């Protein structure tokens, strides 16, 4: 914030100084109900001729934030009266003098996935369906990613002798892995997420896994069903940046009574699963599904139900044994995600994301 005096130049400014100002910055998170202060009020004992001040915001959830107003209070002199001025920003009209409007995009948190997530996808590979590739994640290519410390059992042929001689310890070449299982992520915002914390945890998990995929060159897609955006994302080519921009602009969690009843009825049911799978490429389709009773996000790997007659009969028998019915028509009934997929992990917080 830059404060400057328009009047009171010279000795006149010494006779009428501007002292004891309190500045409050009100921001709006798009999709939320009301404005809130960005930080604690800034207290200034004295204001010179021209000065720039900074306010530090606390931790913010992902989303789009706009400064709605800046309010300046003063109780000078002697605290006898308060004077205030409010500067409001209007985003529905073009900015003046080509100055950018005070809008900030807060990206979702991204945690490093240091576990065996990609190896788990190979473990759950079925004989038919989406996960038809059974390549090992340790199959190396000719592309060198870098060097690492020598590990007992490494072949002497992959030792990088120049770097080892320079640093005085054995270093080996690290290659890009070939045949890593491709995967895409899907999240349905109309499911019953229960709380804002669980909703945001699902988006953070999605952002972390998408980042992991791009780090390994897999270029996973994020499919968001029933998405509502607070603003239109910028025109970006497909990639990690475009995906993160999309997540940042998804509507915040709202718990309206009517919406919550609809979400509770939907639970974790998925409609038109075959159509969703046709839109994805060969690889794993992973649903991020809520487990509201345990405040967890469940990762479910899905294959097309009924892709073969054996699969269809096995699925029908499973559901009939649970319901106790003699006949069952599954052609139009949406399925709970647990009936058509394999759970590979659950996430309760940041530590679980790092251990995926």
C-alpha cells in the first residue's frame, strides 16, 4: 500500500501532520459468502510525505482472492474524533490506466509423494480392463536423469567414474524408468464430501499426484465431474500449469441444506462409468472418493465393469450376494465406486500424501 499526501507540501505539512493511522484491507474469496480482513490492521504512528507499506497475510486456502476495499482510520488529534476513508474496487468495470486489479490466485498445496504409488498401480493390474500393461517400474531406458549414491548391488557398468573421482565417492547413473503405469485422476464434486477440510484434502491430493505424474513424464489428466468455476482459467496449453490453475479456480465447499441432501443420496455413486473410461487413454483411472465417516479420501482404481462376460457375471454375483436378490439389472443403476474398483490407499492428511 502506497500512501502519499496530495496537500500540505512544505511547512504546511508540519502544522497538520498525518498521524496515528489504522489501515484494514478487506478481501473476498470468490465463492464465499462475505469479505474478511486479509490480516491484522496496520497501525502507523506517523505518515511521511510518501511511503509504501506491506501487510502480511496469514495462510490462505487455495482459491481466487480479490481486495474489495481498503479502509483508513485516523483519530488525530488527541483522539477526539475518528475520520475514515474507504477505497472500494469494482471488478465489473475495466481497470483505469491499465493497472491490474488487486486479485491473487492461491494455488493448492503440493506435497512430495515419496512412497510406492506407481508400484501399487502395477500390483493391482488386472488381467483385463484398463490396467493391461504389466511393465516393471525398474526397467531402465537409455535416458540419464542424473547421478546418485552407489548402492550395493549396482552394476559397475553404470558407475559414473568422472563424478566419483571428483567427489571422492562412488556415484552411479540414474536412468529414466520405462513402462511406468499411466494413470488419470477423477474427482466428482457432487459427492458427499461432508466438510470443507475433506473437500480441500481431496484437491490437494489430486494436485500432488498430478505433479508426481508430470515429474515422471506420464502427463496424467485430471477429470473433474460437475465442476463449478469461480472464474475462467487463463488460456494455457494442456499440462501441469493448466491443471493447477483449474484446481485453484474450483468453487469452494458450500454446505447448503438442499445440496447436502442431494450429495448424501449420491454418496459415492458414479454414473456413465463406461463413457468416462472412453474419454481416458490406456492406463489407470483413479477415483478420489470421500469416506466421510472416517474423514478420509480413498483412492480407487477403476476398470470398466462388464468389459467381458466373465467380469459382468462376477460383478452381478457379488452384488446379488450382498443384496440377497435373485435377479438384478445393472444396466442403468449407478454404482458405488467400491463395487467397480479396487482401493489402493486412503488419505487422512499431509503425511499420508507423502507416504503414497
